[in-house]
C-alpha cells in the first residue's frame, strides 16, 4: 500500500498522469483519482509494482 492511497497495487490495472492528478484504472473496471504529496515516490511505487503507464503502453498489441 502507498500512504494515503486506498488501493493495493494488486488491484490496479493502468494509470496516466495529468497536471497533478493520477487517473488510475482498477482491475474491476472502475476509475479512481489520486493527488499524492510526493509525485515521484508514487510514480516509482506504480513502476515497482508493474502498473502500466498508458502514456508508454496503450495495452493494444502490435502485430
């Protein structure tokens, strides 16, 4: 768990970041928003837990 964030990494599917807000897709299909106190630490937590950044990986397979 990341401090002040209400979901464990195992429940997260993907995320994007805009201005100061993370928009996060949950595996159950819902979306949540989060404004962390430390953007770099939250980004590192997402990366370390293999949560997909849709700016880098749309999830669409390329053939």
